[in-house]
C-alpha cells in the first residue's frame, strides 16, 4: 500500500516507522530542513543545541517502553525520571526514518482525492501521487490552510484546537559562561531557561535557550525574530546588567504553535471513505507523549 504522511515530528515519524515495518511504501513530507518538529536540534560546528524540547518525562507504559528502547539504542539517556537526548533531541525522530523515503524542505500545499487516490502538490508545483492513504500530523491551523476538501465535521473539530506561541533566544559561546543567575531564573518574563551545556558536557562551550513567557509574546506581539532578539537581550541587560552580544552568539526563534492550550477529546481522526487520518499532540493532551500515543492508536485501530 502506498501511504503519504505530512509532518515529520514524533507523530509523523512514529507512524511512518510502524507502517514501514508492515511492508508499506511510505513517503514522509516535511516543510523544514529536517525531522523533529519541536524536537529540534541546531548544529554549531560539532556541537549540539536542542532549541525545542530539551528533555521530557513519560507516564504511559507504552510511551515508557518506547523511550526505554531509545535508551538501548543510545538515542536517549534517563536521569532523575526524565529522558534527555544523547546525540541531539532530533535523533528521537530521525532514528525512525529511512532517508530515502523522506522529502525534507517540501511544503505540501494541496491534497486532492481523485478516484480514491491521494494526489499531493508542493509549493513549487511538484506533484506526488498516487497514494492509497494520507496521514496528516501538522498543527491544525496548517491543516486548515491546505487546499484539501475536509468533511465539515472534521474541519469543525480542528477549529476547536488552540495554541500558545513562544519566543526563544538560543545563545552560545566558545568559552565557559554562566547565566544561571537566580534573578534571571525567577523573573516572570521567562517561562524557563535551559542550560544546554549540562546535557552534553562540552569543554569551552556554553549554550542556553531562553524561553519567554507566552503572555509576554502575546502582549508585546513578538513574532519577528529581530524584535525577539532585541526584547530578550534588553531584558537580560535589565536584570543582570549583562550585554549578551558581548559574550554570546545569538539565534532567535518564534514557535507559533508551541503548546496546545485546548485539545480534541479523541485519540485521532480517521475517515474511512477518504482513507484520511489525522494524529498529533492536539488529541487528548498537549505534549510529546500525547503525540506518540495518538499516532500509535491510529495505526493500531485503523491502519493495521
């Protein structure tokens, strides 16, 4: 069976892996330059900086089993009841992929069901077809922006999902620099500050990811990278009298669909008539575990 998947976060890569093991011909499309979604890793020379999810916990037994397998594969390491990446958080997703089936830097904009076969087109007008089934795992606003005829009931469900945005500033230095000052850590402007250096134990290299409080992003309308950089640098200077640009390289980022605020109270969506499935972290939860479980349930209950 020929199957197309849109989105290479954990939901997309996990369901790809499950379907591939069954002998299906599966193609995975991702608009970004690599897999991972919020499990993203930036590479600075030979150094790794996880600028999305830095670490996570697992509660569901099935997800724990998945994570423990990744520990055995040297993808994750478990510390203090949390799972940390051993070689970059993006490896959690890329380890599930065959690169020959992965179409990165490919933004799908149109999905047409013609004679019970799915025909996809990207933003450059390149077509991909035919597919017997289509699985979509991207954030709901991006699904609704696709040129696709969705049943009214599905579209209405997707519209109920809401997100919050988060602006971050990734900073790094080729010397040891410590910014983990209580004044900064306890300031309400920041949701969290992650010391990335601790995870990889680099010598003469420091890296941190500063996550702004989502309410600040909304109040200040911080979506532009230059504005994000300026705001966070000014805030750090205000709190610590420290000019980040003097000691660090900086990379701002805006996560438009960072966290699910309101999810769909189902495990997934599947339309038998259209051979269309939708899964992701916006079903019964708002985190990495939900993303994994949604894709696994869709596979087990509808696609085997």
